[in-house]
């Protein structure tokens, strides 16, 4: 008679988008945006630890992309009125991919 540990559910596949090291604030520790079917997370590493903020896919109200000559800034706003997730220094194609992933995950959750 023994107890078998339960196997945790597999983490859904997530895509990660890293900001360019050539942009302000990203030289040593570039910002990463991680988009999964459950949430969008902004991970900013530091010398000791990291800063991680996330918004559930179902709570995302809008995705705003502001493009420059080389890089794009992404602002993800929530329905709860909290501070948006903002990340700059991403490639334009990556910013569009983030928006497309979020919209497709939201559409899948409505079905």
C-alpha cells in the first residue's frame, strides 16, 4: 500500500520573444515576453532574481503596437484597469506575432 505522486499537467506550449540588446534598458538583461494559452508574462531579469508580471489571456482588453524605424513597443492592457504590460525593443514581426497569438488564444477560449 503506497502513495503514488500525481503527475502535474504538462505546461502548455509557450512562445518567448526577447527584446534587442541594442535598445535602452535591455543591454545586460533583455526583457522577454512569454505568450502561452493561459497568460502573457513580461520577464525582466536583474542581478539577483527577476521581475515577472503577467495578465491572463481572458483579461486582456487590447494590444497596442507602436513601431519605429527598427524596433517596436508593445503595450498589453487588461480589463481590470491595472497597469499595462509594456515592453520595447522587439522586432516588428515579433510584435505582430505576439498580437496574433493573443487574439487566436482569445478566440479559442470563446468557442
